[in-house]
């Protein structure tokens, strides 16, 4: 619901162009799919803004084969680490860290949500008014000011 890298991961189309979803994209154009958008596609993820962890579990009241297909389709559309040769190089490491951290939290701690800090609310502006949705800004890399450097062509 809140992917670490939510923005499109731009890729430049190589010589000869390429097809994306039936659309020809010429060489030199940049294309990218935003992971936030991918994860909020209501086809594989009905009611995509709802925190519904059970959507990842087979519903015993439904046909098992259909449930398996549904889960497969969700997994195909779930790509927080991106996919392909430039996907996150540390995916396995990060998953292990997450697993250990969450396992420790569940075993050692009791926890509950307190207040609505970080949630969207009316008056926050376009795209920021969904109550219950954790709001975040996308920064792919460090944010900084300076240093300032003046360059001058060397007289050789
Ligand atoms: C939950 C944790 C993480 C998520 C969701 C995540 C997600 C991503 C994504 C989406 C990319 C692809 C960027 C692109 O295609 O342009 C990426 C690349 C990368 N990530 Fe992660 N990452 C995580 C943790 C980490 C950690 C812990 C490290 C290092 C210790 C790391 C190192 C890298 C590196 C070096 C790349 C660039 C790989 C390349 O360009 O070939 N990531 N990550």
C-alpha cells in the first residue's frame, strides 16, 4: 500500500522501439510504470485503498482453484522491488530483515494504532484526502542543499 519506491522507474526505449500494452513506443522515449499505481490497480486488488491483509489468503468459502488464480494474479502485479535485471539487488536481504523485524515485533511487543497522524484528510489537497490512507512523499534518493561549486575553464 505504501511502496518504498512508488514512482515510475523510467527506462529508455532502445533502437527499433517497443510495444507496451498494445501501444508502439518509439526509440528514445522514456517509459515507466509507477509501483504505487500498479499496487492500486483495482482489477487484481479490488478495493485497493483498503487495508485488507486477508486478501492474500485463500478464502475457504470460495473455490480453491479460483482463489489460487486470484492470488497468482495479485502476486504478478505486486512488485515493490521492481522486476527484471535491474530490480532491487538487495531484495532477499531486505525480505530477510523485514521478516526478522516483524517476527520480533509480533513475538515481543503488543501494539495498536494511536491517532491518525500521517493519514489523509479533507483539506489536504488533491490526492491527499483519503482518510485511512497513510500519506507519503516519493524521494528516490537523498535530498540536500549544496555544496556550491564554481567551475572555471582552466587556461592551459
Ligand atoms: C523494503 C526494502 C526495499 C525496497 C522495497 C527496495 C526497492 C527497490 C527498487 C524498486 C529498486 C529498482 C530501482 C529501479 O529499477 O530503478 C531497487 C534497486 C536497488 N536497491 Fe533496493 N529496495 C529495498 C531495500 C534495499 C536495501 C536494504 C539495499 C541495500 C542494502 C538496496 C539496494 C538497492 C540497489 C543497489 C539497487 C539498484 C540495483 C540496480 O540498479 O541494478 N535496496 N530497490
